[in-house]
């Protein structure tokens, strides 16, 4: 039978008009924003690919769910719906809701880490690593080497190098490693999945030493879709079945529901350990709110419960990841340097390859994100030396091998025509790359500097 194209498994019921500033206005806006796309006003953006976090379009079911919000202070029915959904779809026993992912990271780090511990992980994530450090641990990257190479086509660049992990255990001792931080998919590597084969081997090794696995499940359904597409033996399994299999190999999970779970706000900490649950339930009342709402409205929890169910549907993931792959393919065909293979939540431009004439001290990825905005009003995010921050001990910049700009695709928001426009602009910026000058940082905040740092042209 002839293969047909895929199409989105939904139709559009409501639209939000877009506005495009003139080039002159965009030039002014980026200077006012200190060449930091986080500091632009969203009204000044044409196509917003800053992040897929909290930017997805909710379904009519989710919007209807908002009206079922039970805004009682304690014991809201929406909490019980969410709890049941987390147990049934994700398979974790205990749930503590939070207002977003980093609040869950804060709690699990404080509960499990002692001063002087080490946390190995499959590449760092900005907020995750900061909370580990603030709780007294040192993060150690144990992802496979391929993940640091934008040109490696290895299909599971989120895999953990078990030799690196074993070497760390031998060096510092298992009692200094409370858990391995394992993310599905790996954001900073380009939205790259981990394989189930690797995860099973990881579980075996950690069990031998009594080390837990904390799962950053922010994009677990996207990871599951990639396993279904690429890992031997999983072609006949559903995304939902694979999600469950992944989660069953882990002990605790932190979730930013603003991604996979299709809501504009929300997150949670989930665990199978009753002691960790008790601690988290106690801690959440200090930082977030009562354990049956954790900083969320009842309606938010309802939308999340429905979004979780939608997120594990195969046709949803086919269209979601399919759209990202579509944009990636346009750029690959044009010879634009991007991280390969194309990941699940965005296309990552290789800023070092765009601007070989700029050193990392001149912030090539920050420069590229600003150039792209000026060219077309498309907003992207720096994921390079600015995001990597400074070494806690030496105070020097961390220089990551990957100096990237992320074109992040919100779920169910933009069309294929938007992707075409984005690709045209990126190709133009690439063609003019040799004319770009770098930036200098003129304001640097203490924490997560990429959000608020300001730059000027060199
Ligand atoms: N990710 C993103 O744009 C939003 C903020 S940028 C720091 O990719 C993972 C894998 C994430 C993530 C947020 C969080 C934190 C944890 N893990 O933003 O606090 O991608 O809900 O989640 C962003 P919250």
C-alpha cells in the first residue's frame, strides 16, 4: 500500500493573531533586551520558539476540565484524579504536586543529598544541577561521549556510559552517591533519548550498590516514542506501554508538566518510597502549599490529569515529534549545521559551526539567537556557555562542548507553514554568518544567569 503523509490528529478551534515588527523595531527591541531573548516582550516576537515549557495548546477536553476545578483548600477531587492518573499511566505509587518541575527538584535534592555527595547524571540540566549543588552535592556528567558530539548520529545519545559511572563509584564510594539523575529525553544534548537497553543495565548496576535512580520525566513520552521508532523489539509496543516500562525501572521522579503533559503550569514529585513520600509531603507545605495542591489550583491539576492521558497517545507523539523532524529535515537539506540526529522537542543549531570566527568567550550561541530574532522575529534560546554558568570552585565559565541555539517547538501551536518560515530565516542567517560579531556580558546574575544576563555588541 502507498504510504500517506501524517497530519495533526486535531483541528483548530481558536486562533491567536501574530504580529511582526519591522526590522528596525526588532533591532531596537533586541538592544533593549540586552541581546537576551528571555528579556524580549512576547508581543515583539513573531514565532516563539524560546521554549516548549508551558507554551503548548490545551485540548478542548483540558479546557472543559478547567471548569471542573474543585478549589477547596484541602482534598480537592482534582488532586485525586491526578493521583490516580500518575499511578495508572506513569506507575509511581505516591504523588506530591508542585507548581513546576524545579520545586520537585528542590525537594528531592534536599531529601536525598548530604553535603559532599556526588550526583552522576546523563548530562546536566540547569535547574536540576543548581538544586543538587545547593543541597551540597557535586554533579558528575556520565553521559556517553557521543552526546557531546553534534555530528554523531548515534540514535540514543541520552545513554549513560556505565564505565564512567563505575569509575565514579570506585573513586568516591557508593555511599557518597545517593542516586543517579536520569533524564528522558536529554534536553541539553539536543532532546536526545535514552534506550531501554541502557536503562535496564543502569538499573542492574545501581541495584548492586544500593543507589537509587531519580527520573527527570519531563519528556518521558517523547523518549518512549523514540524507543518505539528506533529500538529493536519495541515497534509493536504503544507509547503508553513504553512509558510504564521506563518508569518501572526507577525509584523517584520529578516532572515539569509544562512539557509532555500539555499544561501551562504544573509539576510534581513522584516516588515509590514511602519514607521519601512522607518527607516530601512535609516539605511541600513549607515551600508550595498543602500536599493535595502543591502550589496549583484545582483546575490546573484537572488539566494536567487530562494532559497526561493525551500525551501518551501514539498519534499525538507522531505529530509532535514529526513536526520537529520536519523542521530539522528542512535545515539538514539546506546544509545548516544542527545537532544530529534531530531530537524530540526542538532543533538545535550548532553555533560553533555557524561562527567559527567567534570564541566561546564571545558567546556565539547568544549571538546567533539575537541575529535570528533580528532577521525574522523568531525567538530561540541560547544553550551554550551562558547556560552552563560558572564552576562553583574556580569561578570560571564552564565551557560546554555543545554551544547551541534551540529552536523549541511548542506542542499543537504552530503549523508546517510556520516551520517553513523559520527554516528560511535560519538559512539566511547561516548564509550571512561571517558578518556576525560577538557579544560581551555586561550584567550577570548569581543564579541561572541565562535568564537575566545582559549583553552588548563587542
Ligand atoms: N525546561 C526549557 O525551556 C524551561 C526553563 S529553562 C531552564 O527546556 C528539564 C529536563 C527541563 C526543565 C525545564 C526542568 C525544570 C526540569 N527538567 O521549568 O521548573 O527541561 O517546570 O522545570 C525548560 P520547570
